[in-house]
C-alpha cells in the first residue's frame, strides 16, 4: 500500500520562497560584476608592471651605453696625456689623430660631422674609430675619435716678462660613442682636451 502525502503551502510561504530565489539571483549578478571589476584591476596592474619593467630595462641599457662611451673618452684622454710631443695628424685617422675638418665634407654647412647621418651609423664608426675591448655585455665595443682643431699661441700671461718661452696650447676634440646591451641604445659624448707640447 502506498501512502500519499500532500503538503500545502500557504500563500505567504510561497512568496517568501520566490523572494529568496530572486535574492539568490541578485547575489550571483553582484558577484559576477565584482569579479569583472577585480579582473580589470588585475589586468591593469599587470600592464603597469610590464611597462615599468621595460622602462627600467631601457634605463639600464642607456646607462650601459653611457658608461661605455665615458670609458672610451677617458681612454682617449689618457692616450693624449701620455704623448710627450704633439701627435701627428692625418686626414684618414691612420695616425690616431684626425686633422681639423677632415671628416666633415662641408665644414661651413653648420652640421658637425658627428651629427651627419652618414657618420652617425655603426659601420662608419667601426671603419674609422679606435675601439676599446673587454665590453662583453654590450652589443658593440665603445669607440673614440680624436681630432686636433685649434692651436693657441697667445694669451699665456704667465710667461710674459720672465724670459720664458711660452709653449703653444693644442686643443683636441674627443668624440666617443658607446652602445648598450642592445644596439638601439647609443650614447655619444664629447670633451675638449687642452695641453701644451714641447
């Protein structure tokens, strides 16, 4: 024999159950919206972190290039400092020191040779500049160019009236180029080296 049970609900109980079902649906929608907002915030944070990482990598790359160029500059100054007589100049750099305007095809065009596009590429520097070694972390070794561009024979008041012969002061321009860990980071630095020679 089967027993059949019947239950009846009052109208108030049915309304409470329907309201509960609606409330549960609202909670799900709220949770989905909240999760979407959290996802957007997470993706935005990741993009910001990736951008900051790239920026710090670029800064490191530029710093490496600058330090390499500075090393080449110091090496050239050191070489000039050890010369006891005035170095011989050449128009092709074969004597280490270039003569004034030898690299500039149009010296009066107000564009210096180091700003000229044809001379501001790696191939030109490899062919014409002096290289420093032992920079394995850099994409290319730093290089420098020395050029003699002025000799001053007057204005040395220290020797006037003493019978001392004043020695001419020679101005050399040193241009150095360094490359960072990637070939995209290039830094050029320049200095003027002045000293008298016998």
